[in-house]
């Protein structure tokens, strides 16, 4: 007897999940119309969107690095953010060196408060930072003088001859004067660090920072009453606390104190829970781990009983127990199995 020799190589795309759901509610494939498929896609979107109401899906927890700005006590989180699990205030050791650009013309020299001289390159040019000695770099930061879409990458070298990719953000749209921070994992030792343009891009960079040795301090979370009762919400200092204001389209972190000048090169590092990615085309896959696919197919079949006239409504009662069982199994396994410690605080009852 032979086995396939592969593990987790079978791909279930969106169309496969829809086919499974139609079959489980006894809809013959030959009667499935494009309108029925669209209804099933809409139901699938609503289904995966509602999963966040029943707990945390571990694969949707991701690390996000956000900048601080002087006197700005609000951080609008990325679209799709549901909640924040852990948030830290991070300081970094910023390394300085000499800055050169490929056939570029340093401009905006009046901005002497910037981390590096503002520099504009030619097409496919680069901005080179020589740190004088090798340094262990764990964080890269930059912001653009002009808004636009920049296709670029960060390279490093120990001899200024051979360069290797450290970070490839690709083509990303940047706003003017807004920081973008990236972590290198693992950190990299290098003396020469180069921000290189790709595919004809002209870089117009305000600041380019290489840093290491990060230190993080947890931020405390306030409730709405505690935040709104603060007497001076614009007081500046090192942010220590925040209230997560869950707005309609994206949550907003309301910081206290508001960032001071020292926070200019600090970051807010948070582990956020986000929604599962949107349902795409029939040939794309749903952002689900393998252990969830069967449960989603059962639950979708149950929902289609109430959506499609072609399905006997009596099937809903037959499918409900199977769907509930499969979903419960999936939710019970959504854990990381790590140990935890309970430490009761009884100080208020003792002297």
C-alpha cells in the first residue's frame, strides 16, 4: 500500500467550498446558476465576517508597527482591525552615518531636524547610508517627502561591493511625511545600507533610518470612562495608556499622554486581531487553515437553506446539528496550547 507522500498539498478554492455546500443541501450541480453562486459567495462572506464574534482566529492576529507624531494623540488603525491584544511603546537605538545618493541631488536642506538629509534620486537610483562600522540592524524606517507609489527595496553590504536584499516592500503608496517602519527578522549585521528604487521609480525621501536594540514597554489599556475623565487629554509626554475607540470603519487608539518630541522615532508595536480576508473569485482560496474548511462548508450549506428557493427548507433542521458540531470542533481547536499562569492579586485585602 502506498501513500501520496504529501501533506496539506490539496487546495480547496472558493469554488470547491461552494460545490461542497450545494451538495450537502442537496442541490444538483446542473441547476446551479450564476445567481445562486453569487448568493452563496455573499453568504460565505457574511459567514467568515461573523467568525470574529465567536472568538479569536489565531491566523488573523498579526504584528503591526505604527508611528507616533508630535502632539498627535490619535492613531487610526488599519481597516479591518477588530481588537488589540498587546500593545507596546518601543524605543530604538538609531545609527547615523554618511548619506550619498546615486546621481541624486540633495534638496530641502533647510530641514535640518531630519534624521538624514532629504534626498531625491534618479530613476532606479539609490540612497546609501554608511554606518562607518558594522551594526546589528533590526528596524528600518523611512518617510517620503512627496506622496506617491514607490517600488523599492532595502539592501545591505559589509564591503560596499556585494549587496543583499534585507527587505522588499515592493510597490507601496506612501503619504508625504508619514513614517513607515519595518522589522527585520532575523536582524542583520551590515555597515552599508541602501534604499534602492526599482522599475523606474524615482525616490524622494525625507528620512531614512536604520536602528537596532529595540526596547518595548507595555501600554496600559483604559476604558472609555477613564479616558474621558482625564483632565488634560493633550498633555504631552511618553505615551503610557490608550483607549481603543471602536469606530464604524476603523478603531482609533486615543493615547495618553500625547506623544512628545522624544517619541518622534519611537513606535507603537501592537498585535492586532483583524477580519479574515475578503472572499475573492471562485478560483482563489479563502483565508482559512485546513482544519476549518469542512466546518465552513457545513455552516455555509446550512445558511443556504434560508437563502435559496431551490433548497428544501426542511434541510435546515437536518444540517443544523452537523454544522453546529463541525463549528464547535473548529472553535475548540483554535488555541495555541501554551501554558498560562494565574496570579491572584489580594493586596487590597492585606496590609
